[in-house]
C-alpha cells in the first residue's frame, strides 16, 4: 500500500494538495524523514558540499501560512519561518500576486543603470517605518550580511575612522568582515581566516547570566571600548537590539540607550542590526522601538520581502550620502521582483494588523512556555518580545548550559511534526520565530509536542 502511494506521488498522479487546500494542521504519514526525502538526500549528498548542512533533512514541496509540507506528504508546524524570513506567512497571497505581476513586466534592469519605481517605494516605506522622523535614505542589497558590510563601509566613509565595535554573542553573517564580527567561531568561521581587522568585541548585557542592570552593563561595555580601542578611533558600534543567533537575549532596561548616547557624544555611528528582529517580528516594525532607540543606521533583511532575497541599509541622509556616486550598489540589489514583494509585505502588515498578531503570539508562547518552566526545572529562562521568544535550557538548579537537552528536544519535535530552531553561543537555547499568520490552535499543538519532548527527557 505504502509503495503504491509513493509511486503515485513520484509520478504526480497523487500530489501534495495545492495551496491552500491542504488542511492547516500537523500531520505525519511517514517516519521522519520519509522515504522520498531520504532518496532526495542521497541525490543532495552527491552534488552539494557538506558545508551546506541542513538541520532537518526533509525536503519541502509546498508551504502556506505556518505549515510546510514535505515531498512525502508530512505536514509540519513551522516555528522557524526560515529563520524569521516568512514573517507574514509562507506564500502569502498578496506577496505571491505582487511578485507574479512583476515577473510578467520585467525581472531585472539594474537600478544603477536604468532605475524603476519599486526600489524607490521600498526606500520610502523604510524611511517611514524605521525609528525617528529625520530625513533618511536607503540602499538596497541582497542579504543581511551584505547590509552589514555596506553599513560599516558607509560609517567608515562618513567618520573617516576604521574601528568597528560589536558585542559578545553577536552574529552578523558569513562574509569575511561579518565572520570577524561574530562572537561564535564554530561553525561559521572555523578555518576560514585570516579575517578583516579593526573589529573590537565588547561585553554585552545578558541579564540571565550577568545579573547587571542596564546602567551598570552599559558602563562595563563603554569602559571596555574606551580602554581597548578609544572612542576617537571607532567608526561604528553595531548592535542587535535583540540578539538572534546569540539566543534572543533581551538587554537590561537602559542598556542600549546608554550606548547610543555614548556613540552620539563621540561621533560614533550607532547601527542597529535588525535583520532578524525587524519587520514586525516583535510587535513593532523594528525592535529598536521597544528600547527608545533612534539608530543612525538600521539594517533590514529576512522578513522584508516575504521569502525573496532583499536587504537594506536605511539611515540619516547625511551619513548615507557620504559615499561617492558608484560607491554603493550591486548587480542584484533591489531586484524589481523582490521590491514588489516587499511593498506587499508592508501593505499586509498594515491591512492584517500583524503588529497586534505578534503580541498575541507572544502571549500564547510565553504563557505556555512559562507553564512548562514550572514543570521542568531544566528551563532556566523564558524570554523575548513578540513572535521572537526563546527558552534557555540549563542543568537544573544552575545556570550551566544544557546543549544536549536542546538537541534532544529539537529532534523529538521534528519527529513529531514541529520545526523548532536552536541558538545560543553554547547551543542551549530553543528559539521560536513563527510566522505572524500562525493560529493559537497551531501554537498550542506545538506546545503540547514540546511538553511531550520534555517529559521524554
């Protein structure tokens, strides 16, 4: 029976139902990974390098909202959204329609040769929705790491300085410069050096571990930078308002504003890396808003274009204009199909009230995860804002990292139809980045699976 079904799927006589006709539910019809995914994985191993690894080797055929369907017909609740990319949901109808319409008009001209309105409209929307009412300009690029590189380049040009300050536990990308800016070496930079210089890593605010209030933590960070590099040699300080790969650390109240004040007083460009935390993820357009920040430069990527590759650097006009004509750009930066999708994303955030949906998700997740924390002392902390929530797992009664438990929980969840992501410098954090289209019912179902996973430990 199973063999006949697999043959049917492979010949398309029985296919995974077209979106959105498949039921919005968790559904397993084979072991994970299924036989078709296993066969696909063997093909992959022959032609894709091991450095491009996958957390869960199930191969996806369809996705919509918060459900992804693999080629075996298994349906997973997706609590990762491609690491925060499909923020408004997989294959959102408005995004698909906008991208499809643009595909029929033109796919590429290169904005720096013959420009088009979509690029300008995205820049207008970013100027409107990033913090602050000052004049702003935007350069569009392809990826988060490319946005970081360009922000640093612009800051150096504007200030005439070379130094880059970053924080402990930060993650900024996989290019040569961003690898140097990351805190965690393995697996992102091991063996790939030498790296770019003039990068200085300062202590961060990590309340669960350091116990410091915001003012004290900021004083420690500033003191370190003043002693090790000197404010007059720093072009920029790059911060994630809520760290992503670092484990969704939410800094102590007052920490980030104190850093921004210090930067402003010393002519240092304050850059908010909002690649993971931006675009409505936290219940505000950008997480900086929760901390009262008005960054000099704001970096966008991931959720900005509904799954298409697009990123941007948005900042004060006088800083952005420091680069000479031809100094910024790139062949695919601000691709017209991606910009059409991004415009639809902004429109959907407004029309669907997705900022409020992020806050709803926070309430459901934190309530459920806090209940699990009461049952399982292995959960040291529940933290996060909006649909950007994490739990840190520890050895019971301590703050010692428990990475083995995270691996076991994530594996159990995957085997039972729930995709969760791991994070943290020590690999002991489970992070939840569901799409803002996810229902309470799916969240509660996923939490029930997590409950089973903790009980199985």
